[in-house]
C-alpha cells in the first residue's frame, strides 16, 4: 500500500511540474475555472452550430499555431454559453488558441468531447492533454478513412461515369463524398459530446491519471512527428587514406537514426523556452538551411 501511495504522490508531483512548464509558455493564468457551476445545457442546435462552423477550421491556417484560430472559431459560441465568468472565458480562449493540428473532417469528435469537458469545468491542463493526445490518432484515422478510402472510391465511380460520357459523373462524386463527409462531421460532433458527458464522472475521479496518460500519448505522438517530418542530413565525408566514411550513413545513423533532426528539434525547443518567437525560429531555420547548403554541410 505504501508503494502505491508513493507512486501516486510522485505522479502528482510530475503532473504539477508539467503544468508549471505548460503555463510558463502559455497565456493561461490558472488551471481551474473560478465558476464551477454546471447548470448550462448545450442543445442539439448548439452542437450542430459547432459542426457547421468547423467548416472554417483551416481558414486561418498558419505555421505558428496551425488550426488554432479556426478551432477557437468552431467552439467559441458554445464557450460563451458555458463560461459566464469573463476570466474563465478568457483563460479557455487562451488555451484553445494554442497549437492544434487535426484532420478537418473528424475534428468535430474532438471539439464535441472538449465542449463536454468544458461544460463539466475540467481543469484546463486536462483538457489540453486530451486535445494533444487525440490530435495524432484522429489525423491518422481521418487520412485512412477519407483520403485513402472514401475519396478513391467516390472518385473512381464518378470518373468511370464521366469516361462513359455521363454528365452526372462529377455530380455523383460530389454527392457520394459529401453525404458521408457531412454525415460523419455532424454525427461525430454529437457522438463526441455524448461520449464526453458520459465519461465526465470517470474524468472527475481519475483526472490526474488521465492527464498523465494523455500527456504520455501526446509526447509519443510529438516524438513520432519529429522523426517523420523533420528532415535533416549531411553529405560530409571523412577521408582517411583510402577509406571514405560518410558522416551521415556510416556514423550518425549507426549511432541513432534521425540524430540530426532530434538535435535540431531540441535546439529549437531550448530557444522557445528562452522566449524566441515562432517567426524568429522559422527565419533561423531558413538561414541555417541556406547557409548549410552553401557551405556543403547540409
């Protein structure tokens, strides 16, 4: 029993430390909402409005916060209804303007789930952790379902009709694709909200453990994204007599694959902790890339 108590204590300390690190780079001033009343009811109309506004999810897409502006636009009417306290609304909006990147077609499941958590006045850190944890899985599911399955099937049927001279080819394609698309977009919004409502008692009981588990999944996803999307290699060779050793393939990759991308990511992270803005970091990345290419290092 003592071992379990120690583990829970250590887990709580780690959760508090992670929260302190998150708040250090966030504009959110507190982790809990001042007004804990939960007497607000989101109607089907509210959820449908949220799903409809999600069509603008990528309208303000940028490389600093990705879909954050569109995400906040999607859930803002519901947030205004939930949070009557201005400070609570401000903190919620600050948190939802943080980085987010999810598949635009199944994002409504996450927004429905988040609205249920907001309605239940969950801690901001828990809501943030759930958002980060689900970004990657929803992106993978969305790509597999829409781009790799639904789109080829609908496009194949529409193209075959068009090749036979039918004017209904493109119409059939658009109808088939968007019937499924909008059905899932609105259906997932309601399903996500109902799922969030039904799991709120569980969240209330195991908030710290859920936040801890979601943080682990989120960091795993981020690590995978670093390995997949940060491309950095060097063509340098070490000449020792007759031997020619490629620094990248013969040395760095054998020490650890993607060592250079990891090092660059850690450098960027350290600069972010020193309050370097994303715009400066993007400029620094461009300069390093150009100079590295000119001198033959990259």
